[in-house]
C-alpha cells in the first residue's frame, strides 16, 4: 500500500529528434515536490523517484518522472519502488510504481518462474508486476486478483516506447486520478499528470496555470449523489465510468480498467449456492492475510465482517499462525449516537470466532478532520461516514498495519433497503409502479412536513422517482425538486443501470464507499483489504440473477444462508445498521465544531467559491435549507453535509487557483 504519482511530458523539439539539451530536466523538480507533498501521508516508510527519457519514432520526446511513497507491507527489504528493470533487448528501462496488494502474487511468481523469469526480490508483489509486464504485456491486468493502481513506464525505442500504461483493479479499491495541461515554458508540449489523490493532480495543474473548475454537469452529480468520478479542470478518476482512453497518446489504459470479465447483464439461470459462496469467501480471505506486518479485522455487529472474521480465524488456525485480532469501535460522543453501539454483538461474534478482540474508543475532531480529509483527497466527497471511518482507522492503526473489511457485501448481495424496494418493484411486473403513480402527487411532500411521517415521505418520493427515472434515484441525496432549487434548473435524469445492485456497484461503491475507505485509512497509513471484492466472487455475483442473491426479495438472502452456518443466530437477527453518525443532530448541537464550521463557510462572501470555479449553487437556497435543518423544521442532515463538503472543497480549490 502506497502513494504513487507521475508526470509524462511530451514535446516535439524544433529541428527534429535529439535537439533538446542532453539531460535537461523537462519535468522540473518543483513539480515532483508538489506531488510528493500531496501523497506523503500514504507512505511513511520510503520515498523514491525515477526519471527517464525516450524518443519515439515520430521524433516526439517523452520525459517521465515517477514518484513513490511506500507503506511497507509485503517484502520490506526487497519491495522498494520505483522498481526498475534496465535489462532489455532494445536498451530501454521498464519501471513500475504500484499502490495496493496483489493477492495472488505468489501463484503468479511461480508461473513466471516456470516460464524462465528471474526474480531479484524474495516475495515482492511489485516485482510480479514488473516481470509480468515483460511476459504478458497488456494481458497482465486480467491475471491479477487483489487491489491495485499501477503505472508502468516503457522506455527504449519502438512502437511501445516512451509511454506510461495505467491500470486499476476491477472494483476501484485503489484510486488513480489523471489530468493534463499545456506546458507554459519555452519547450511547450503536453504535461500529463497522474496520482493517488486528486489533490496531487490539481496542484500540479494549478502550477501550469490550469485552475480547478467544475462544469454544470459535475456540480449536479456532486450535489445529487455526494460522489462523482470527475473532479473538475480535466482531473478525473482513471478510467472514468468504465471507459478506457488515452491522453494525447501518452497515458494508455490496458485491460479495460481490469473490469474485463465483469458483466453488465445478469444471467437467467442461477449457479451460485451457499457452498460455493462460502468457499469463495474462504479463498479470498486466505489470500488477503498475506503480509509482513500484523493483520486484523474490522468487526461490527453485521454478517459481512463476521463471516470474514470467521474465515480469517479458520485460515490462521489451519496455518498454525495464532489468533486473529478483531476490532470494534465506540464513536466519540456515544450518547449523541442515540444508543447506536455494536460492541456487545461484536463481542459475541468475536467469542464465537475465537479472535483476540478489542473495543477501541475513537478520538477525533469532526470539523478539523473533515477539512483535513477533503483537502488531502482533493474533491468534495459528501459521505458523512468518512468521519467515523477515519476515527476507526486511526484507532486500529495503533495495533495492526493491515485490516480486513466487509466492503462490497451490500452492493454484491443486495444489502440496502433500496435493493429490496427495487426488487419488489421488479417482481410486481409493473403493478407496484402503477400503484405508486396513482397516488396523489402532493402526498410525499405532505408527509415530509411532519416529523413522524418524514421518513415514509422520503421513501415514497424516492420510489416514485425511481419508477420513472431509474434506479439511480434510490441513492440520490437530493431529489430532483430539492436539487432544482439549488441548481436553478431541473436536473437531468440519472437513469442508472438495469438493476439497483449493478448501479450501486459501479456508481456508488467505487466513487463513494471505496474512495471513503481509502481516504480515511491512508490518512493514517493503514492498509484496508476487502475480501468480498475478490476477483472470482465479485464476477460471480455480478452475473448471478437477482432472485438467487435476494430470494423472495430478502435483503442479502444468499449471504445470510452462508452466515447461518458460521455465525450465532443472535448476529443474524440484528437489524442492519449502517456505519454512520447522527450527522443531523451533530450539526444542531455543534458536535466537534461542525455547526461552527458550517456557518463559517455558509456566511462567507463566496460560500461556493469564486465565479471562475464554476460550482454555481444558489447561496440563498443553501441558506434556506440549512436554516430549516438547524431550526428543526426539516431533517436535512446528510444534505447539509454534502453542501458543507462542497464548500470546504471550494475554499481549498480557490486558494489553489488564486
């Protein structure tokens, strides 16, 4: 687990090939220093830089600089980066920077060795990428299981020389952002930037005179859903929304973001059963226990983390490796959580599993941490569970270097109420949608005006919208009417995917939940691995019919069949609790300074930044919505958090581009 970054500069020298002064650094050191500062928190155990130059057949000169910040988890002695292979028939160097964990690296190493590859390190998964690229080229990504974001430079001469290939894991567990700008010095050309954080990319682009900006479409997506892949000013998650593209033929994506093999259409016949799923989880967990530092497991009161803990303890016991460390947290201000405390049920699971269990008290300042995390990330993530995830990570990092999480279980097996609602709408063959459409159009708004019926009004409004606009409406933070007040226009329809689970996997899990987990954990240099996003299990769930995953429309029905074999009945009987906070109450009570932070931004001269930033939300509408919440006339806690996240980002971006 690490932070990676790099710059590729493409120039066409006047007079043709070779006219640039030998050794002149066309990627200035100050650019690299900016990148390093922005990713330093991700890797406290090592720092490295690689530079090279290649001349393409058309005379284009490609100058590259790769930056790496290391968190030493696998092979501390032999896994230093950037990792370089200078022995090549065409005389050019191959170099890689990599962030993540290749779960099947030992099997791939054995395969490469059988094919004649020579390894220098003892068991580095980074070197598997380097040797694998030489052996398999762009077929490498399809062989990988795990989480990764990697950049591979190919120097020398020839068709592939002078290019950087980028690749990410299938679920987007590990982040990678890209951007481009025109160079402004005498040599000109294009500057292509990539990094583990949007903040790093936007900071370099700002040095080149390209201010952070948002389009109207980007603003709408951030407002409506609290998350998006594009951060403005040409910086975006790589590759965005499943596409594979190139920037000026400089940065090339291979293996289609490694999502090749992840179907968008579900099969008509079921083949998954409890035995198969249980076996896949066992294999995925076993592979993700590989580390040269202590490994633990987040343990809540739910079935996802409980199953992972059970299989992890079983694998360790089989290997004679002792007891698993599990961790449950009590949030700061437990009374403000309204009794939301899973420590008792988690302790029951831990006792059943046989793990070495700890209950940790989290510490943090809500306002200060929110600002720091958004500025580290570089875009306005509007998920308030970022805060408890950060506090959890900080507490667990004092005990282990790697933690297993249950991320992905809800999105793959149908764990949300909205999945149940969408499934029943599908099972009714349209009759439920017709019934919703026949209700008085003013009914949801009337229900929302009364506290006792507000939740029912919210759900009814979402269902009606989903019936006409698609499944994306079920996860929207602001509905169309609320968004129109802030945008000054009716938002575009967000139709989403064919079913709510697939929509959540591609448009909610990656852009929101996994970004949240990475941001929170890497702020304290903790590696988090998600076994439920193992390659085989993930691909199987995405092609499985919904009826198999959610029999009779039951939330996580298939996974609960598996859990019934491994966990106590009391755990299965627990209601679902999201890993959230009472954000609405915290704003009203100024918990951790959140209300103070909110009002400081909201009543500044430019809450959403200067006009050139392009956010363009209505300040009067935002102030009305916040006042309604703070004065108890409505419940808008999560919406207020989204607005605050956008304001915090806007203030940071304005400083960057000022």
